[in-house]
């Protein structure tokens, strides 16, 4: 699933290209994309003909701020891609946003898990963004939960943007086992996780995100973080810290977690 760095990469690519343009038409033959609405027609009535005033991100969600106070949201879920002016129609194209200036933005999604919707108040739907939350609020959120730290990082109601890939990476850098309970952390450990979170997410944004399978940038190119990852999908490999550890895989709450048993405690 595209996580915060991938979605931030997409938004930074698209923002200068779409802001100021008008949505001429939203076209789709995949009703599932618009679940929560009666039909695509309901969404089209609110977006067609409106100028894009801004393009924002919160967690893994993309928000088009339109004229008239309308906010149109796209969540790419597991396999979604947003492609800018693709030269040919793809087999898995699910929606097309036709823009003024002879441009188009296409949502391509193999598994059809993506979602498009009109939202009233995005901040009420998700927790604080992982790159915006303060250390104090991060500490308070961790202290209020009694769960494995990996599950804490993945809970979008508490912290928006971190997913399976970057949770593994964050905890590798912080030196914390993914199954440690949040209520047992001391302030220094929470601070280490918070610092690692900012470091990993900013590095991944610099690299254009992680392409391990489906994710692509809007121009079709791949992200570069996968090549420098330290823990995610590294089962059986030697730890990059050269501490003698071999990366292990365990399952926490039906999610895989990868860690080094030598330095992650």
C-alpha cells in the first residue's frame, strides 16, 4: 500500500501541474471506487466544472481543494496508482479526471480497493499526520495505548501515514522490537521511535518512495527507497548494522513484521 512517502511524492509531483486547472469531467465505470456515495453522478455533480485551488495530503490520503469549499479525496489503498497523462489506456484504469489544458489524471488500480469521495472534514477522520505530530503528542498517544508498538504505528486513527513498510524501518532504526508493548516504554525509547520516524519518512520522500511491486510515481517511474531498506522483506539476511543479527519475520495482529533480534530489544 502506498504510505506517507509515496503519497507525498505523488502530491509534490502533481501540485504544480494541477492547481489552477479545472476538472472538466470525472469519468469512471467502477462504482466500487465511490462507495459511501449513491453513485459516481453524486460525486460528479460536486467536482465537474470546478477549479482546483489546492492539493494536499493527510496521512495516506490525497485531497483536492476545489472551488466552493468542495474537498475531493483519493485513497490509493493497496494497488492504486495515479498516472499523469498516460499515453495509452491501461487494462486496470478505473477512473479518469479530465482537466483543462488537455491534461488527464488516471487512477489505475489492479485490485479495485481504491476510494474516491467527497469529504467534509478530513481532520476528523484521521489522527495527526506522522510528519506533523509533536513529540509531546506522540508520547501522550503511546502512553494511552496498550498494544504492540508496530500496531500503534499502524493505527491511522492515532497516527496518519505510517504503514507496514515504514513501521519496520522505523523500529529498526530505533532499536525496538516490533512486539514491545507501548505501555512499557520509557521517555528515551519513545523519543528514539519519534526521531527514527521522522528520519525514515523524510529519507523515503527524498528517494521518491518505495517500489517493491505496484507503486509508481505519476510519470511511471519507480521510487528508490526499496534498494536501501534495512528490515522490510529482508528475512534471513544479515543485519545492515553488522551486529551478527539475521533479520527475522514474525506476525503481529495478522501483519508481518521484520526485525533484527540482536539490536532491536
